C-alpha cells in the first residue's frame, strides 16, 4: 500500500516524492500546482476550439491515470499539450476563435496518437530505454520542439489581430507578460501567463467598455451560467487524413516526457529511468481517455517542474490533490463562461508568448546538451527541420492524405538524422 512519511514544515526542508507535509499545507500546495499550470491548461483548448471545462476536467482525470501507471512514484501533473495545436488546426481548418466545428475529427486523431504513444511505452517496458534515446537524440528533439513554436507563429500574428487596435492589444499583452516575467518573483512570476492575461483583459475592458475604442466585453455570459453542471462532452470520429496529420505528435510527446523525467530525476536525486516506459503508458492512456469525451491530448508540464523547484516539495500526493481540484473546476459552467469572455487579441498576445517559449524550449535542449553545430550532420538536421516546420512544408500521398508542418518536420528529423549518421555507424 502506498504511503507517505510526514515531514514537518521548516525553512529549506526538501520533501521527497514518498514524503508529504501535514495535510493543510499539502492541500494548499496541491491547489497551487493547478493554478500554476492553469494558463496552459485553459489556453491549449481555446487555441484548438475545445471546451476548456472538459479540458481541465480531463487534466485531473489524466493526472490520476498517470499516478496509477507509475505507482505514485513520479511527481507530475498532466495538462493540455500544445504539441497538438498545429496538427489539430491542419486537420480541422480551425482559425483560432470560437468552438471548433470539426472537433470530433480531431478527437479521433488524438485517440490514435495516444494509443500509439502508450504502445511505445509498453515496448520500452519490454526492451529498455536505450533505443528511444538513440532514435531521438537532443539535436532531433530540440529541432522538433522548436519547430512547433515556429509553425504556430502565423496563428496569432495573421488570424487573431484583424485591426490595428487588435495588434496594439496583442503588443500590450505580451509586454505585460514580459514585465511580470522579469520584474516580479515568487508565485506571481510562476503565474506570469495567467496574471498577464488578467491584466491585459482589464486594460482591454477599460479601453473598450469604458472608452469605446473596440468591441466591448460581454459579461452576460458569466452572469447567466450556473455554478455547477456537467460539461459538454463530444464523441470522436475517425478519419484517415486527420489521423495521419495528428499521429506524428506521439514522437513529440515521447521527447517531452523523457525530458520531464530526466529533470525530475535531477531535482530529486532519484533516477527515474525505471519509470520511463510506465510514464509513456500513463500519458498515452490519459490522452486516449481525454479525447474520448472531448478533451485535449495531455502531457507532463514544465510549470510543474518550476513549482517543485521553487518549493522543494516533490511529494506525489500533491498531484492527487491537484487532480481532484481540477475535476471540481471542470464541473463549473461559470468557470467556462469566464474563459470565453477573454478578448481574442488578448489571447493572440498570450499565444505569441507561449509559441515563442516553445521555440526557445527547443533551443534550450540544444544548449543544455552542448550540441555541436560545427558538425555538418547536426546543422543539416536542425536547419532543414526548422524550415520544414516554419514553412509548413507539405507532402501529398495521392488524393486522400497529406502531411504538413509538424508532421513533415518530425518524420523528416528522424529520417534525416538516421540517414546522415549511416557513415558514422
């Protein structure tokens, strides 16, 4: 039976994964993890046209699935994966505002992606982790991650600012987030996306509702929504083209989860390699469960690592608390109504920051692993991959299938790295 040793709170105390603080502090820290990842949890589904209530509900359910899969040994919260955004947009033609009319098609693709991801996990459990790290070395994973951000750049810049006023609102939004990131500290800095979004929305309300400079915010939606209710669930539909476009995201999720486990292992001083396969399986099954009812694909989160690093509390029980709190929020229509009142240009400004940080996260993988770009192989893999993704390079397979952007970049990076290293082997 899983149990946690109780540690008393004290300055500088480190709480290990199999330990916990007294319940009052544990409950507060669990809620903090939900809040710290709140921006990504909600922003991801909005950028894909999904219901944020379903997304946050299934982030809680997915976290519990992951917790069971790793036997409660790996501290992690699962939330909306931004890796799916470009693929979902390509599969559904979504332009970044309002409900996605083809959400069912996207859900089918996400389910298949999650199932393949879980299958990879089972294979890793049976064969070990060495082949994963050989297939996806840092130069490949860094290129793929950076490509995601670059591929998404046209969404906020071209489709979420239709007027000059909207563009200035976007600039004000990303400037607010930048100032919070640099000139604040503690939890305020950890919540920079959420706080920046709130500040920008308040300024927008003053400029529009107060001064009449643009379309005003309509608060009636919030007032008419109930406090509690069942979120709107959606059944998936399976189409070959959508599956083909979304399936490559499985490779990105593997890279994300692998990096997350390495980081958690470094912070806790406990090797997590034994849980890599089980973590893949948990994340994959959580993605399948989420998409089966209308939620987004899920992944482990960097904000989660940041909060643990700041608090030095790595107790896995925190994530059970966080998951239960997220499930509670998912059953609040008023919460969903509040999210839908966020102005589009504000979301555009937030998106510019988020997508930019995704691109930089890929570069950081190169830096942290000291990738040698005087090596022609590394230059070719990284340079070609970035251009395939940024330029939305498309390959058609007959009249029914095509692969663009993230797909061509992901498979291109894997194949190119293998081909260019044949001579070295």
